[in-house]
C-alpha cells in the first residue's frame, strides 16, 4: 500500500498577512524609538539651558553679595567706575550703579583700603536685550588710570563664535535686577536711593538655542534669587 506525501507551505494569503504584521511591528518599534529620541533631545535641551542659567545666577549672586566689602573701614574708598576718580556720592559705597538692566559693584578684596587695584574688585553686569545676553565687565583702577576687560559674554550668544549653541536671555521687559529696602519695599527711585538698598533680586529668563522636538519651540526656563549685600548696610 503506497502512502501519498503532500508538500505543505504558505498560501499567498498567509504570506501577505505575515508581511503586514511584520511591517506593523516594525512601524511600532520605529515610532517608539523615534519618540524616545525626541524626548531625550528635549530633556537634554532643558537640562543644558537650566544648568547654564542656574550657574550664571549663582555666580552673580555670589559677587553681588560682596558689594561694599570694606574690611578696613577706609574712608573715601569708593570710586567712579567710569573714570576711576573718587566717587561723588560715597554713601552709595559698593553699589555705584543700580538699574533694572545693569549693576556695578565694588569691594576691597585684598584688604588694602583701596578699591579697584586688584582683580575682580569692580564688576559690572549688564543685560543687552537686543543681543539676548548678559555681559560681565571687570574694571581696574591703577593710580587713577582705568583699564577694562570690556563687556564679556557671560550668559547668551558669543559674538566671536556664533557656532557655539548657547541659551539666549529673553527677559524682555522683565527686570534683571530689582532692589528692596530693609522693610522689603521695592526701591524704584534709583540711583538716588542706592544707599537704601538692602536686597537685590535677580531674575533670568533663558531660552534654549535649539527648538524642542516635541513642541517645535525653544524651551524656556526662569530662575530667580534674592541677594543680601550685608556689607552695604554697614555705616562707616
């Protein structure tokens, strides 16, 4: 008795279904990977922007906190940061400029009773809204001769190297600096009331250099802190 062996295989319908299922699974996996990459890129932009803004804020706060540091209680120590002459208003002490977009601080770091003859004893921060950055300038006064580093990019685009992707400062109409007296009342009449300043509030609104893949818009973050320049309130 002869047995008949039938060859078994896939029908055309089965092959089409298998290909369709394979394509569906591949598409699902690709979508998940693509979504994960976009999410990762968005998180990276948020982290980078936040880190840069936070670091800039901490450095500014640290230096502003030292304003009016005069360990020897030296008289007539404060100078005009524009020409290194003796400041006309000594009551302003180590805050020789205080506006919504700029501040100039002075201190006697090397404790020699002279302001400006050592590095970082005179510092100016300024917000340039049109350029989207904050600059930091150091000023030195040696025998009445003024030298300056110029306003160096501190946070924001670097003019000399536009290829470097850095966050932009987008404060717009939001003041970079706000000033308060000892009772917590905001001082709006500056510079006339600089001697009344007891607290400086710093606010930075930063925008990522690249757009967020999830929203198609730059990521924005806001950071702020309050600084008490304790030496500024000392009378001497």
